[in-house]
């Protein structure tokens, strides 16, 4: 399933993802703790974000600069993330999608959203 996000921007994507996840089904092997979690990660230039629903579904917003993918990979691994349920690219600049191939190769994605 591919979701196209237009005219909402990063904040709108975050709100939409939060609403989607509140009633989400549990995801095995994720970092669920019964609470809505929002993590901001240093991805080299700016921040990426990881939203985790109370039931463990994950939304990854942006993923860092190409050739500096160890930062987001180690952060996700440290949280116990094994896959990404939704991936949102706020826009198509290298500092936002440069690590998509590496990160999503290591943490398989189920769904994606992108700005048009």
C-alpha cells in the first residue's frame, strides 16, 4: 500500500501517522510498551523521527544522509526495531532519503508515504 501525502508537510504527516497508529494491530518484535512514543534521532544533518504506537507499530520519518547510515541504523537497532511499518519521506533531498536503501534493507518496510 502506498500513501501519497500532499499539502500536509512533516507536521501533518506526523499527525496522520499518530491517528493511524492509535488503533493499529500489534506488531511482533517491536518496541511496544503500551504508550505512544516519539523518538528524534540524529541522522547526521538534522533529525529523523520514529513514532511507535502503544501496540508497537512503527513510523519512520526520514532516514539520514547517504554514506552516514550507521547513525539511524544503530538507533533503531538499540530500540529493538526489527522492521518499519510505515516509512515517510518528507521530501526528496539527500539528507532526508539518503539512507533509505540501507535502513530499509536492514529494517524491512511494510508501507510507505511520500510527499508529492
